[in-house]
C-alpha cells in the first residue's frame, strides 16, 4: 500500500494517471497480479493505493524483479503529495463479508461501529 496526503482532488487524479494509467498495463502482465484498489478521502485529502497479488510467492517475484519499474512511477507521483513523499507498507490480507458466505461471513459482528 502506498499512501499520502494531497492538496486537491485534481492532484489525486494526477497520481491516478501516473500509477494506474502508466503502471496498470505493466502490472496486468505479471503472474498473480490481482488488481489495484484506490481510496481517496475528499474531506481529509488522504490518498491510498493498494496493489494486490494472489499469493505470497507471486508478490515476492514482483518485489524481486518488477518493483523497480513501478518505483519510478511512485517517485513521480510522490511529487504531487503535500510532503513530496509517500509511505509504503506491505500487508497480508483476509477478506470477510457476504461474498461466498460461510464461516468468514458468520464471524462478522452486526455492530459496524466496531470497525
């Protein structure tokens, strides 16, 4: 995940053009690439972009051999943030919800204020 603050929605869209517009075609060619999720808070101008892979081995392969190609795009995009930088974190994720039902869905609380 890459995150930063931007000064405007226009800057967020410019980051989209750099990372998604230029990076997505290359990422789609990689084994195990699962997608990009983009989040933007229009109140606080927080920008987050998440690149996901279907397995840890495919993510490791990306980090070892293709990450440099995307790094250039993130460096370019970071110039549009209010601090001229982005924070990066790697996560392992689990999804819980109604998709597919079952045990994962059953464990969810109905109290959504808890999240």
